[in-house]
């Protein structure tokens, strides 16, 4: 995942948060509070959590790739060699 993709994903989450908040501006305050607290905010939080999990998996993938390069004297390895090394170590 490159920086632009990450920025785009953050932008989508921000826009969705703003869109949902703007829909509640003209509603009854009690309804808007409940809607935001129990529906909209948990949805936005889930989007953020999915983004963080995706980012963690990407970092993990890149670290494994770097470790594999290091073990092979800086040369890239194919998937079969990776799995053979993973079983061995």
C-alpha cells in the first residue's frame, strides 16, 4: 500500500464522518445524539479499525519480505523458497 492509497482511505473515512454528521444537523438533538452514539460513530470507528488492521498487515508483509531478503544475501526469493525457509526456521 503506498502513501497515496492510505491518504485516500483516510479521506473516505473523513468524508463519511462529515456526511453522517451533516445529516444529523437538522434532526431533533436527542435523536441525533442517539443516532450518532449508537450507529454512526461505531461505524466510523470500525472503518478506522479496518484501516489500522490493513496497515498492520502491510507493515508485517514488508518486514517479512525484508527478512527474507536478508536471509538470501539480498536477493529476492520466490514463494516456494520462502515457505521452505519458514518450515526450516
